[in-house]
């Protein structure tokens, strides 16, 4: 059920079939280095989020550049990455339900796989599964630092759950998951910084309470591509979870970056597409629609042609409209910048890796579809 | 790279892991029969669109109930369905680019695979590929009957392209692809009917012109779940391409159906999901987000709980908000009705087929990810 790749190694760009997911290796490698370099001199670890790429080849490159390991959202993603050679994983999310909790515990015999929790019943289930598997499981308490999604409220609820974890024979209280997800795409730098300042305040108050309860907390993890330098400068975070920096999608590109201290990352991820119909001079249809580029965070952008907009997506078609002199004909190929990299990557089985106009490698997206 | 299914045959519903794509077989089978039954006494064929299900198991059931074959959008979908035993396929779309055109021609040695065209250069490429493969290829001219996507304009441009096809040694002019895609989700019945009436007018004028040019046209194909009875009643269409009727997603359910003559179809396709976090009494988080249910046509609906809304999706999370008395706790499982079935099906490798509360079968979504 896995499809053949759209290209072969060595093939020139013009021959690569469409639609496919294309990774420009030079830009990708610059992004890959730029984030850890931007942390130079700071006492903070990087644990990139692998839900963006779902690819062991990329995880291992991040680790080779100093990352402590990677994050995932799903235990089946952890399984796929462990099979690809990754040894240290944080499931930066709750894992709920008997088969998943069992798998999580079992995986700890092959790699270090920590997990987050925000519920007493779930902590009890994790403890039972760890006992059954004969492992000691690292559990972080997820604290809601403003995103309004998962996590217990800062302060006393965190202490109560940490105490339960500490009292569980097969669990170890590992620290706090404190990701402010809703801050990442706040466009204005000042407002984004303010959201993280509030998150840092919640973390600081909570770790103080934990200390008063006699519970050491030497591991606070969180942050994303949009905000990570603010967490890095806070002195309360120990680890950063940015993921999208390697690809830089169209939605993140709409953020204001100046004065943030966060370097500009380059678009390295593209959907390569063909003009399949040219019904009017200024309006053509490409073969990449909803199943080739997720539109949850806006339409893809057309790369290299500033006067052309991707205006409408249906299942297998995208309509391009020219506002200027650009005219395409049937058979022309062009690059789209996905609106949102994570769910777009999840549509493909392969990264077609390009350098100097030729296919250098094909990397399998091993955790594509890893929903469990 | 294909993931294990979320269930095993015989498993009770409560044990099925999440998120997964669940097909309620009783409702599905009623839908499967209801559409052909609604055409009883009319001289019209059904060729359901397989882009909705991408599954040979379903295609073969549609054909067993009298369908002439199926439609697909991609030549790689045709390949997957032929491997699953389907013998008659219409690629209801243009196929552009050397590797795809070659594959299309080659597949005609194993099955009947017709294709659409709207461009003279593409017709020449199809002819060359058919000659190289030693096959005669059936080509339909796609005519834009109001959707404003692919297709040549009605009238003279269709005649010119049909003449080119007729003059090509390795092609046969098979008829007209006349799908009014933008009519399918017009909510009001009268407006939807009017859009199809205009499409029918374009088809009628065009077939008359073809006849005057000495080109017989005994095959006009089109229509979708939202409009098919209007095309069926028109006397100019020979074949209907409805696909979503088997599943009935939340977007189609918003259409007004009374007075259309189109039977009500039932929701048979669901995303089975678990409450993974319960941060507030009226607000919980489920484990099905953007990668489990496409939101291009709106958020999924919560089945069985009229007072609960799915209000926000992120990659791996969905936020549910209760407007009433319903309260969920961590570990509860529930069903979502996808906003748009086609791109949601494309996120999964398996249909988990349920009957009487147990898993009856697991059907592979063989053409999942078939983008080429």
C-alpha cells in the first residue's frame, strides 16, 4: 500500500513526476544548522518536534547536530522513529487507552520514551503498564501555560499530579511540558513575546510550588519555531521543541520576525506540481489539490512567481490566477510552498531530496499516517 | 511504511483503537443500494467516483450492484484499483506528463481505462503513448459546463478537439466529460437544479454541433451526489459519477434535499476518537485533529451528541465544547462525522468495518496517497 516515489536518484528536476514533496537540501541543511547555532552560548537543549517530518533520516541529522532527541505526538510515531534508529524520544502529549499505554511501556525496553500526563486516571494506567512491562517510565506533567488545549492548570493541580507520579512505584516525575502552542503564529513580535512572558510566569510559579512541596523539577520543555528564543532567554526552560524551522511553511512566513532574535529560516519544503489544464490565459489548473497540500492554515503560495496566486483547491486540483504578466501552459511545472508543513508532509510517503537541480536522495516518511 | 490497523476482526467497538476510520456496514450497504435503486426505470448508467473511497473492496461491490465501472482522478489510482480486480475505469480528469501518459497507455493492456483531455498538445501526447504501447485509447473531451475549473468551453472548441482525437490514429473519441462540480454543494435545491439546467444546455448545444460536424457522441458522463437526479432526468447524460453517496459527509448533509428527488443518504463513515484530556467540564480534547479528519469543508460534527461541537483542530488534537448537559471524561470514545469524506479517507490505510458493534472486516485503502 505504499506508492512508488515520484523520482529516482540522479533524475533532473524537470523529469520528477508530480505532485510530489520536494526538499531542497541546501536550504534544509542551512535551517538545520541555523537553529542550534542561534542558541550558541545558552545553556539550553534542543529536542526538535518530529511530527513535522516523521522521518528517521531527518531526526538522526538533528541529533547529529546536538539535539537531545526528538519529540513526537503519537506513540506509533515513536515506534516508527525507534525502528529508524532514534534512541531518545519525548511523547509531548498524553497517551490514553490500553493498547497505546502498553506499547509506550514496551518501547521503553528499546529506547528512552518519556510521556506527558494531565489526568490522575491516566497516571494510574501508565503506572500499571510500566509495572506489567517491567520498566520505569518518565512522566512529565503537562501544564496549560495559555494555549487552552491539554494540560492541568498551573500551580496546585500540577503539584498534586506530580505527587501522584512520585508516589507511583513504576513512574518517575520527569518535569513539566509547558508548550504555548497558541503563541506560535501571533504575527506581531511584541504580542508573541508577551504570550511567552505569561507562560514563563506560570512555569516559574509552578516550579516554586513544586519546590515547596519537596519535588525537584529540573526539566521544563516547550517552545516552537515561532517563539523559541523567548523561552531560551527565560532561564526557566531547559529544552526547546521547535520543529517547523527545518521547512518553514507559508503560515510561519507570515509572522513578523525582526526584533525577535529568531533567525529567518528559508523555505526548503515544496510541492512540485504540473499545470494540467490552461482554460484561460490568466487562469490555469495544477495537479496538486487538497490531497497534495493541506489548506487548514491557508492556501499554498506559488514559489518564484510573485504575480501568481493559488486561489482555490479541490481534491485533486489547484486553480492558479495570474495578477500580472506570468502565463503558464499545459505541462509547465512549478513549486508550491505549503500553507502548513506538518499535515502536508503527512500526505506523502517520500521526501524527494534535491540538490543542484538533481535528485540526491529519497527519504521515506516512515511515520506518515502514524495516528495511533 | 503501512501501519497496522487499529482493530482486529471480531473486536468489540469499545476496544477499537483511535483515531481510526470506521465504516458502519449496515448504513453503508443501504447507501450502496439506494442510489442505483433511485435510478430504477431510467436508461442511465452509474459509474461511481472511486476517489472518495480508493478501495477495490468497495469498487467491486458497486460494480456487483450494476455500476459500469468506476471513475478515478489519478492514473496511479487506476493502477491500484486494477491490481484489486477492477476492469473498467474512467480517469475523469486530464493526465499530463510523460510518465503518467505512458502508464495510462500501458494499463490499457490490462483493463479498459479511458481518459479526458482539454488540450491539443496533451491529445498528441496521448496518441504517441498509445502508439508506443500498441493500444487504442478512449479519450473524452472535458467540457466546462459551469464549474470554471478544467475543460474547454462548450461548442466549437469541443468540436475542434474531438476532430483532432478522431484524426489521431491511436485514439478513439469516446464522448464528453461534463461534470458541474461547483453545483454539488449549492444548498438550495432550486439553485442547484438551475446550475445543472445550464450545464445540460451547454451539453445539448455541444452535442448538436458535434453531430453537424459528423461526429457521433453517445457518451456524456458527469454528475455528483448533490445533483445526480437532475442529470439523470435531463435525457442528455448517459452516465452518473456520484461518489460521496456511500459515506455522506457533514458538508453534503448541509445541502437541502427535499424536492430534489435525490434520496437521503445516511452517514456511514466516522472517525472513532478518544477523549485524551478533560481540562474543563464543558471542554475536552480528543485525539483526532487535522491529520485524522480534513477540515477543508468545515469541522467534523460530533455524532450522537447534539449539544457538543468540535470547535478547533490542531495537528493531533480536536477541541470539543458542550453547549448542554453532556460531559465527557478522559478515555471516553465517540464518533465524528468528517466534514469532507474524500481527503479524510486519504489519511488512512484501513477502513475498520463495523456491524452490530463488532469489527466485521478490515478493508485496505489501496489507493491512499495515489497522487501521481
